[in-house]
C-alpha cells in the first residue's frame, strides 16, 4: 500500500509497506556474506528495534510480477528479518539497471568497514560494466588513481586465485581470507610464483602472518627454489662431463669427448649411438 509519492532528484519515489518475502536481493551486491555477525550489524539491529523502524528507509525497485529488488539497504532489511518482522516500509523508485547498480555501489563505498577486496570488486565493476576510467573512479570516490589500480589488481587476483563463488563453504573461506589479507599482503603474494599464490593466501590466514612475516616466507620459498635449480644444474653438468668408454670414439674426428646423455661428440658435434 502506497503511503506517499514524491520526486527526488528527478526520480519518482513512493513510500509504501511491503512484505519482506517479496523483496529480492540486488544482483549487483558485491559483498560476500559468510553468515558472520559483526559489531556494526548488531548495533544497527538494536537501533532499528529501539526505533521501531528504519531511520533511513531501504530503497527498492519494482520487479514484476509483484516483487521488489533491493537498490540499497540489504543490511537494514536483514536486520528486520532477524527481528521477526514480516512487513517493512521502503522507498520504491523507478530506475534503470545501471542506475540501480551505481546507487548500490555508492552506498557501499560510503561504508567504513569495506575491506580491500570489496573495494577492488567495486572499482573493477565500475571499469568493466560502466566503462569508467581509473581516473574517473578516483575522482568519484576521492582516492588516488594508483590506489584504484591496486584495488582492481586485487580483485583480479581474487578472481584467479581465490575460490570465490564455488560453493557456500568456499565463500566463507573467501570472507575469512578477505578479513586478514590486506593490499600489502597482496603486493607480496603477487610477486610469488602463480602456482603458489593460493597456498600463500591461506597461509596468511591460518598462521595470521603480517606483511613482514609474509615477505620472509616468500624469500624462504624463493631460496629453496633457487637451491633446487642450482642442484639440478650441477647434476646436469656432472652427467654431461662423465668420461665415456674408450670404445666411444667419434668416427669423424677421433675424439672421445661424447656427452653420455646426448651421445653427441663434443669435438665436432657428430651424433651416433654409443657402443656399450
């Protein structure tokens, strides 16, 4: 039932009460919900309960048949569900897909507790979906362009290394990793061999490594890899210079300097099967 209608910034907006079960989440929501309850949400729910309603109404848009899609206010509506409410007052607006996505992004970016991964997803979506340049994103949210670039790289790292979106269990793992891996950790991990980056990310979480600890770990891994390569090269050299039997004589130049591994004359390059 419509309570009132007004025009705000050229957008028609109607206040009305709707059933919570008819409100659908936004497809543009970029935050991963692991089911964990944070202090801010607990405070939000307590405030809504104390006031008997929302201080700022969630905003939705009509999605036929008879449903509504959240533009912003996911956490307020979740709090209402947990309080046992069945109907809520909302603002219903008529806006396009792009406008709905941008409204949600702007609201999320206004939050203080977005982690680096969530900021990266926001900037990446703005660049890919809306074609905004990194400079335009930087101006929109009052940050430097280099920071925008780093956050976008972080989101791409998440796409290729983290198990995001595979199943509910891995979504919880992603949320856990997001809470402990910072942009500083990412810079160190991105310099490690690609096949080891996911393991390093999990090691940061499991052992609560600082950026400095992680740098030490990456150096240790590189040292082990370098040592392994040196040993392999030394072994190859020993094999290449193993003396050949006296009967392994090159018919072209008379040299017996064959490489056992390749059965090739080191004097003139002639190859032939070596006599046993």
